């Protein structure tokens, strides 16, 4: 079983810190509420989404999902 933390509950933290925090607590993933990345998440481009994904890998939260 894998368990993820929804980033809504830690939304005041910057996204990189959210990833670190979730990994440190032992979560396997981070469920991302789109509005926490942008006020207009429908306008996020592929480069912005790729950057967020890369932050997750670097900060350790996405390693468990490989």
C-alpha cells in the first residue's frame, strides 16, 4: 500500500518544502491540489509542470513511486 499526503494541508509551505516534508514524514507521494501551484492552474505550461515534477524527484517524494 502507498500513502500520499495532500498538499492542501501544508499549502502555506513553498512547494519544494512540501515535498521534503512529505518525504521526511514517510509518505510515498504528494497529491497536488492544482490551485496550490497557481491561481490559474489551467494555464500552467508543460515546462512549469515538468519543473514541479523535477522538484519532487530532487526533494525525494517521487523516488518511492519509481
